[in-house]
């Protein structure tokens, strides 16, 4: 019982080491990996190589699958290159299984020792995260040694010999057992290495080992497909295609399994080398053969898992991938994109405000109300998404970005509510009281509205780019808007003195709208302060100049 517990704990340590390496690499190079996988993937050889390299870096084809499916789900990548990347990931994991079979016993204590020193001394820095990666790699090497040591006494147990003796080379049964190995250990790599250990001990024959290896590949495909169950249809299509490719590989190997096993028996290699070599050869040949079929496979996956139309018709988050929460750079980028969607909705609502002012739209129609509800849905989704991020693991820069996103999302939500109230005021004035703005007053409001729209778009641009010069320009526009707002308020009072009837009738609403636009402008320009507060205090001091210095 103790021996079995040692084996299970060693497998768990391998899984944990792989997790640490993956999260550490993604936290340091997550943005670069995102860029590598999401851009310039139209050429199949490039996408294939990218899948190999990313899997070699993160030590897990399942991790590559999670990244790729999330990018497809967010619309950063189409299905066809994503399937090519998944084929490359299968080759990458086979290469890593070969690398990890070398004698690296000296490397484990060195990596763990150095990794702990760097991680504890500089935890929130890039060097500290690379120390985390070193710890993970050391744990992987150590876990592989423990798996071999723990499996040795088990392989001599009579019950285990009887159990594996029942596997007589039936490829389907062997593949099923191999798939279970991979799913239980949450790693096809661990399942392949355990199979190699059993073959080395003579517990299983070479044909059985081949079947287990093929099944381990299928098990990793099933893991990836199950992991995407909470994603949208586009992401699940990628995992489905990868699983189908593994099942096709099983069907292709069945006719040649017996002659292949007899030929491999004639080779002068130890069982471990034969098993690992077959794993590498099988995945490489299978993936290269399938490379030309990704187009038809994409169509098949779309047919098997068609996109379902949203029967509710409301907005839903597109970019808030829950699998990216362990990687702050990716999760924050997702939240940024979703927040910009809120900005687009507010921009559209602001456009509707001008239509109501000019009379081309006589009432607050259902489309505007729906946009307000969509803002509420997306705002709540962004807020909850960011709340799930582990704040203690964020670097100083990521913490600032986290706060920027929250602040802008709140400002946009407040702006949406304010625009809806403004629309209701105008509607009540025009429908209930039958009053209209004077031509001059209407043009003044339209001019202020145009300036407000420009400041909203510039504010979103500053939030996205973090460009200090654009932020300074936004603050200049904010001061110009204040001066314009005061000038127009004074002009309105002058018309009241001249007893312009329409101005008198709409005076309260006119001044309220100017004040509301001033509030909106402050909400839209908030992103400039976040950019400049640590870069250019002079710009902030300039903004503190009294507003009457700019008034006529």
C-alpha cells in the first residue's frame, strides 16, 4: 500500500511541477506566447513549429491546447491554424518525453536550490518568476526519478503481473487503458513514461506498450476536450479536432501494428528507448500526414459543433477567458478588450443622444435601452472576472493595470447611466411639454456633444496605449471643454436677457444638459491621470490651473 501511495504521490508531484513551469512561463512570457500564437499563423509550417516550441516551453500539450482554444474563442485566431498548432503540440510533447528520459538527476537539486533563492528574494519580478520555473523543472526531474523508483517494486508484485497479463495486445483494450492512465495522471507525458517503466521491467510486452502509448495520446485529447466544456463553441471545435486526429491515428496504426512490433523487436535497443522512440515517431508521422487535412477537419468540426445563436439577444462577454486567470498578463489583456467593448456601447449611446437632440429620433427607443442593459452585463462580468484574479501574485505594473481597468469600467458604467437620464429628460421635454431648443442653443449643444465624443474616443485610446503624449492631449482637451462649457452657459444666459422665447422655455434643461456633459467629460478623461500620475507630475499640475483662466 505504501508503494502505491509513493507512486501516486510521485505522479502528483510531476503534475504539480508541470503546473508550476507552465504558470511561471506564462507569467513571464505570456504576452509573447500570446503574440506568437495569435499572429502570423496563416502559414501552416510556421503554425506547426509554433505548436512544437510553445509545448516545449510550457512542458505540456494540454497547456498549449488551453491557450489555443482560448485564442480561438476570443476571435484572435481561426480554426484552421489552431488545428495546425495542436498537431505541432503533439510532436512537442513527444520530444519532451525523450528529453526527460536522460539522466538528469544532478539537475533536480540545482534547479530547486537556485529557484527557491530567486523566487523568495525577488518574488514579484521577472527573475523571481523564472526562479519559479526553475523550481517546477526541478520537481519534474525529481518526480520522474520517484516514478521509476516507486514503480519498480510494483512491477514485481504478483497481482500487478496478473493484471497486465490480461493485456495481450488487443489494441483497442490497450488504448483504453492508456487513455485512463493519461486522464488519471492528467498528463500524457506521465502515462508514456510509466508505460516505458513497465516495459523495461518486463511486465508488459512491446505491442501492449505501443497500445498504451497510443491510448495516452487519446487520453490527452479527451482531457483537452473536457477542459473546454465551459468555453464557447469556437474553442471546443479546436479540442474536438485534436481529439479526432488522435482517434484517426489509432485507426491508421491498427493494420500495421503487428508487423511494426515485430520489426521493433529486432532492434538492439532497450524497451524504454523503444517505447519513447515509438511515441516520437508515431506522433511525428501522424501529425505530418494530417497536416494537409486541416481544412476538411475544420469543416467537419464546425458541422459537428455548430455555433448556436443566442436566443436571449443580450450581450455576453467574449474575451473573459477563465483559463487565463492564472496568467495575469493574459487575464488583464482579456479584461482590457472587454472594457473597450463597454466603451463602444457608451459611444453608441452618446450618438443616440445627439439624434434625440436634433429630433431625428423622437424617443428613447428599445435599442438604446438594450445598450444600457448590455453595459450593465459587461461591467458586472469584468468586475467579477478581475475579482477572481489572485492579487497577491500581481507585479506592481499589473496591479496598476488592474486598478486602471476597474476605474475605467466604473466610469463607463456611470456614464451609461447618466446618458440614459439625459435621454429621458430630453424625451420628457419634447413629448410631455412640447418644447424645442432654439436653433442657436441646439447648435451649441451639438458642438459640445461633438467635443465630448472626441474626448471619449481619445480617452479609450489613452487607456489602451498608455501613451503619455496622448494623455497630456486629453487633459488639454478636458480644459478646453471646461472653457467651452462656461462660454456656452454664459451665451445661454445672454439669450435669456434678450428674452428669446425658446431659450426661456428650455433654460433649465439646457443648463442641466451642459452640466451633465461636463460630468461625462470628467469620466471620459479619467484615464489620462492614471497614465501621467507616475510619469509626468507636471502635466497634472498644469491641469490644476483654475478653470477661470481659460474662460472668456
